C-alpha cells in the first residue's frame, strides 16, 4: 500500500501537534487523532479527522502512528502503557515519535516495540509553532533508512528539511544539541539587551545592530521583535526549554561531558519558572534579569 493511502494515527495535539496534524489533513491524509484536550480533538474532527478513544484504539485503526508529546514519561506511557500504542499495534506498524525526549528513553522504547515486530523512528523537530503551522520544520531522524523512506511523503508535508542522523536515539541526540544552543542563545540575548537598555540604549536599534553582524541568531531574528512589543505568548514555552536543557544535562552526565553553560542556562529557566513564567514563551527568560535591574526592554524605551 502506498504511504499516501495509509491511515495515520496522530497522538498529541498541543501547540506543535495540532498544526502538524492539520497540515496532514490538508494534504489529504486520513487521520485518527487522540488527545486529552477535548477542544483539540473536536477542532481536528471538524476538519475531517476521526476520534480515537485511546492510544491503543488509534494504533488498531492505523498503519502509521505519530506521537507529539511533552516529555519522556508521556511517550513511555502512550506507547508502552496498558492502553498504549503497542497494545493495539499489529506487526509492521510504523511508530514515528516526534516528541523531544531523552535519547536513552527513545532507544529503550524502540527496543521494546521492536520485540513486538513494530518499527520506530525518533523524529524530533525544530522551528517552533510557526514552522509547525507553515510546514517548514527541520526534522531530525533516528532509525532505519528503509523506515525513513516510508515516512518521507509524510515528512514532506511537515518540514522543509529532513536529516537522517543515524540509529535509534540519534534524532533525539541532535535535538538535545540543538536545544543547548537555543537555550544559551536566548540567555545571551537577554543579557545583551538588558545591559544595553540599562545603559541608555534604544532596544529596537540595539536589536537591529546585533542582528546585522556576527551576533545574528534565531532569537534576535524571530522572537525579540515580540519581546519589544511585550508579547510573551508561546511559541515554545519556558517549561519545555527547561525540560530540554535538563535532558541535555542528563545526557552529558551519562557520557561524562561537562556542560557548564547549558547548566547556567538551565538555572536561568528555573528562575523564570519560579517567577511564574513557565507557560510563557522561552524569550520570557529576559524578564528575570529585567526584574533584577528594574528595566524593561520594550519598544519606545530610551528612544530619541
């Protein structure tokens, strides 16, 4: 059966999963969806998706199952739990986990499903909610090349770049590395902007200068314009950035690799969570430093 005619199960309809599932519906795929949020399921059903009653039910009705979940325990429960995907899977089912989880957990789950004749790819993404909505994500894939070839027609509707990183867990390893850079860069940008504003610089001009030279980065380009307007709606939540940096630190500990700057960033996001900013965009880490020095990096501040 051609991939384009297969029924896809989609489990996890949050900020990332819902627009990704919508793109598959727009592409003409038949979807069976499941999420604990009734509103999200109803939204997708209005676009033609069918409701799954559990991950087990989704697997029983699908030939490919995609999961997009918040963390490692969620993935283990949804795939391996009593009413999980594996409980309803037929031999040959392809499970594509697009969550961001610990590489060691991804490898563990892949080994468990393989024992039942089920295949698995770990395929975390980067690009945020904008990339999810526009189908322009970068997808990092671990697993067999043959399984990736089967998944490619699906990935083409979700992302603009698909990179096979290697064996199971390597997609998650790449994502952990990506999140180290993302997490640290937001902290660096926060320090630079708060310092400049405290000294009297116009934050709009300062952002333009920084983004025009060697300091250019995604945080300055895509998120700081929102910060300047006082908009901290996610995006990608502080809680998730904190979780991903924690995964990086755990992986570093397992491999005896020191990650001092990732550790400092982790503490910055811990402080942001303590300030009640956990569900705000990860750019809201700047508010911790703003509060400490009593400035706000907003449009119009220090403007001439």
